[in-house]
């Protein structure tokens, strides 16, 4: 309904619930990207082109179901990338901008943000690669730099505690929504890949 570039396969419909519970039947979009990125990093070549959520659209558009939606639990990033794309489609802004305004700010999470992992940010401790030339930007020593609903958010233990306290006291969401969010959706012993 929300992602026009995805067409139902054989009448099968992947629902938001399937994306949230890792039961979409779709493969993990990042499996190959991670393998490629690791190989690329070892060889010293540039990072993959996927930097923001929209960069995954061509890959998702080509995906085919591996299982019937709702049949098998398979942890992966595909569902969360697609959920982020849905938020972007419905809200007309980037996932990161929406989440900062609608979740991080109301929750009081002042030390949380989305960051490309290969960029330098103040107050973030990481290892850095040697620069080829003095004019080259510093880059962190990490091989996967994507920012989106599946990756790239950093927080502090204090901000995480603030979030959890506000979540369980129903300050962020109504009680019924919070309880639905917290309830077990998929039992590992019932459906497991």
C-alpha cells in the first residue's frame, strides 16, 4: 500500500506486522552488502553506496519472497529498512528527521542522534584510519556507514534509561499501545528459520 515499487508476489502481501516481527518472508537486504563492505574495506576501496534509507529502494524493488509472509521468523534488516521507507513516504521527510522530532525530543534523549559511522562526530569515541593526504577527511575505522531505521543511531546509557523510564510509565505512547509493543509477537519455538 505504501511502497509502490514493491509488488505483491503471487498474491502474497507483506504487512507492517510482518516487517515489525521479522516474519516478512523477505531475505536480509544487508547480508550481501555486509559481505561486500567487509571485502571492500579489507582491500581499501570506498564504502558501499547505501548511505541513507532511500539508497536501498533499487535492491528492495528486486527482492522476491523466500517464504510466505508470517510463516518463518528470520532476523534481518529488510523489514526495518522498509518500515523507514514507509515513514518517509507517509510523512514526507527523512526517517532520521521524523524520529528525532517525534521520539528523541519528546523522550528527552538529548544525547542521541543518527550518525554515519565513518564520519567524525564530537563526543563519540571510535578508532580512526590514517589519512592518505593531510587534506583528506578523517574516517572512522569501520566498514559499514549506513544511517537509517536499521543502523546508525547512537545514544548514551543515560538517554536509554530516560527512554525506558518514559516508555514503561506510558509517557511516550498510550498504555494500550505500549503494552501491544511490549507483548511477545513471535515465539522462537513456533516459527524459526
